[in-house]
C-alpha cells in the first residue's frame, strides 16, 4: 500500500489492541507481550521513553527479519493444503505472501541505514530456524493461533515504531540528535513512492503504517474460518492499480525504450501474473 500522509497521521492517533478471548489467544498474548517483548527489550537495552540509536538499530534488524517469517510459513502451508486437497484457497495466500514480502522490504530498508555485525547475523539465523519450526507446527495444529500471534506481534511493532517516531520528533532525545537529520534511503523512496526530499522520519512513519495494517489483517484472519473468502482481495487490486501507475519521468524513459520485443515480453509477464 502506498500510504498518504493523512492515512499515517490518522493511524498514529490511536493504537488499538486486542483483548484475549479464547485459551489460545491468552497463550499467544502471554508469549508475545510478556515473554518475547519484555525479553527482547532487556536483550537490546531498549528503553521506550528515550531509547538510544544503537539499541534501536539492532532491534529493527532483528524485528524485521523475524516478522517476515510468519506470512511465508502460513502461505506455504495453505499452498500445500490447496494442492493436497485439490481445493481453492479463497485468496489468503496472496495476502500472506504480500505480508512476508513487505516485511522483507522493511529489513532491506533498515540494512541501508544500519550495519549488521556477526552477532546480529547469528541472532537472525538462530531466530529464523526457531520461528519456522514453531510457527509451522502452530499452523498445522491451530491456524488461528498463528494469526493471533502475529496480530499481537504487530501490536508491539506498531507501539515500537510509534515510540521511535515520537522520540525523533522530540528535541533533546537520543534519536532526535542521531536520526533527526538522516535522509531517506533511495530504496525506501522508491518502494513507498515518497518525495525525493523525504527524511528517515518519514520512512519510520511508513514502516509504522505497514505494521498496523499487518496487525489488523492477522487479527481479522484469526476470527475467520480457513475456507472463508479473503476480505482483503479488493484492497490488493486497488493497491496494485495504484502502484502500477509509474511516475512521469519513468514512464517517458520506458516509452522511448519500448520495442516490439519489449512489448511482447511485457504482455507475457502480465498474463503470467493473472
């Protein structure tokens, strides 16, 4: 989704949270909010009131590398189930893959700003191996529990980004001094169709908005039956239509370089996507 400024500002006004209802909800809530969140804060030295830039850099790399796992695991599980049962998936796979890809892009954006040392890379590898097994088993046993887990995880991610945004905007804080002057990397500008003069603060706002969307999607999936039609399909089509509208300067270059062969290849790609 290409976020408008007013959409992001509206989402920053409130951070809704889900109250656990079922037994599995309570387990996932305790696992995320009490164990993972608090434990992660201690390991990274993250202080919500006035975090240091170093604690945030390490935190974001780990967070985004882990956040890209659940969507891919769930999409694979549903893909294989569709093949195995010879039945439709009702549109869930696309949303889950979009989530995984979006989180991977978050990671690539962060890596353009911060360096990942050997310790960080080791932690990312260990976390991935652990999460794939845990989430895969969870989805086989109780798919709704995985979506609720992700919903709670995205609640904490949304809170984290909201606190980072406030810190960057507050004079005298660590992040205001160290991040306030940073420009947005080109990968972020292109991905979110941002203004070329955008700052790192603007990137954080887009990261925040994406996480709130994943929060809402997964909490919705956690309330649905596995064969219910995906309610987000129309939204994907609208976002795709908007994203495919290339900026004028890019369109002009493409027009000049268009050939018969290039047109044929483009048509083949479009047909394959459909």
